[in-house]
C-alpha cells in the first residue's frame, strides 16, 4: 500500500478520499460502541 506510485493530482485525491472514507466509517462504527461502553454501567 505504501509502494503505490501516485502520478497525478487526481490519483492522489482519489487515494486520499478512499482512505478518509475508511477512517470515517471506522469512527462511525466505533463511537456509538464506545459511548455505550461509557454510559452502559451505572
């Protein structure tokens, strides 16, 4: 993954947008679970 050669700005933007979507998707899945962990115990 780190040996990917990026030739143009469009390739760079597409690559970084894909990584950003993966990170945001992970956060959207993780945050409700973490919130439930914090507020579940009383």
